[in-house]
C-alpha cells in the first residue's frame, strides 16, 4: 500500500495547535497590557468613584477569574481590577436560610403526611461553590427534598412526631456529607411543620382522649381500693372496741346536726350508752 506523502508547506496538526496557542497567548498578553494601562490611567477616576474599581462588602469574598480561569480570592475591601482580562464575582460567606418546598412523604406505616422544612448553610470554599456545582442554592434545595423523603420514609408517623430532633440531625448529616465537595457547610435542617390528614388527626385525637379516660378510671379505681382498705382496717379495729364504735356514731350525729333543717332520731340504745359514758 502506497504511503500518502503530505504536501510540502502544509502545517501539521501539532503545528496548528501551537500556532493557535501562540496567537491566543499574544491576544491575552495584549488585552492584559491594555487593561493594566487603562487601570493606571483610571486611578484618579477610581478615587473619585469611577473607573474599574470594585468593593467587596464585609461577609463576602471576591472571586477573580482571569481569561475565564480562577486566579485569586479577595477579602473585603476596595480594589482596582483589569477590565480587559479579569472578572470579579462576589460570594456570600454568611449563613443562608433556605426554605425547602413542602414535601408529601409516605411514612413506613403507609401514611401520607406533608412536611415543611428549612435548611441553614454557608459557603466555606468559594472556589468550589462557584465551579463544582451550577447554582448551589438550587442544588441544596433539591438534595434536601430527596433526603427528607428518604429518611422520613424509613420511620413511622409516631417516630416522626416524637423523634423530630433525631431525624433532623440525621437529615443534616446526610446533606452535609454530599455538599462538602461543593464547598458548602450545612449547619442544620429543621422540620417546621408536619401536616397530618384531617381524618388521621381526628382518629389520633380520639385515641388520645380514650387513653386519658382510661388513665382517669385507673386512678379512680386505685383511690377507691385504697379507701376501702382504710375503711376495712378501721372497721376491724372498731369491732373489738364497742366504745370506739359508739364514739364514731356520736361524731357522725354531730356532723349531721350541723346541717340546716335536719331532724335527728336517736335510738334508746344510743341514749343509754351516752348516759353510761357520761357517768364515767
């Protein structure tokens, strides 16, 4: 098979790439030089409030890209920059409160509930947050929704209502592990409200009321039992002491006599006993 001989004077692919790279490098160098000259000439204007100056506010960090590539970070302050080669993005380092959209969740006992949650996070690595994920706020919101449905779906409704703090900690841990590669620290995920269907709410209220009634009956029965035991013990002691029994009768009659419009009929036997006691 005959070899194909390249035409004399035709550049190879490597030579074309080198030429493009050289041309790009020359263009970048020229643009950067022009931008630097403009920045120097515009310094007086920048002092007066104009020119290529940027202010990074407290709580933010400035991220500079040069010809589309990450170059450096700027702390809060006022800076001049090269408008021909540099672009500055301001990234917030403050704690952000993200409202997670309401979620319909099926619990482990096949009950449908609505969950409202809020997520607190902050950027710890501005470079990762800007270049590792597109719109990190939206990504965190979507991740929080999926994680909430997954974690709550593994537990019953009773566990969701009674172990909310434990479930919040679990959801926070899972989301934070995923957002670490984005330079995001998830501080907390909190369930604000758990919405239960009306029918289920009425059923739970009926169960709670029945439970309270049962507890009240148990308490009343225990009180009656204790009272009966005390009365039985007192009766047993009075049985062997007729005088004590008669004194109890008189005490009872005295209490009855204190009532208004009361007529008391006392048997002769009690009157005789009273005389004997008085004689003593």
